[in-house]
C-alpha cells in the first residue's frame, strides 16, 4: 500500500502541465471528496437535493412530451374559424 506522502507526490506529478480548466475540475473534485469525508451530512443533503432537481427536470420533460403527444394534430382536428 502506498503511503500518504507517495500519494501526494503522485498527485502533484499528475497535475503538472495541465490546463487551468482541468485544474479547476480537479479542485471541484477535491472539494467534493473533502465534503463527503468531513461533512457527510452536508454531502448527503447536497446529493439528495441534486437528485431531486434532476428528477423534477425529468418529470417536467416527461409531462411536456405527454402534452405534445396529447395535442398532436389539434389544429387540424379543431381548426380555428
């Protein structure tokens, strides 16, 4: 098993020369891991909120698709006079 020092060295070597966009993603991932480990309750709440938001987006999309199908051809069936 690698030591903490070996992991640190490997991580630092791995990020050398990466563009700032990638370093930003790495920083986000580190924040994510730190929150998950040090504040598991906060992590669970954030995860639950994100999952709920995605579920609501999907539900909204499904409802919109259902309504579009429901009213498909409405103008031809019930033309305006």
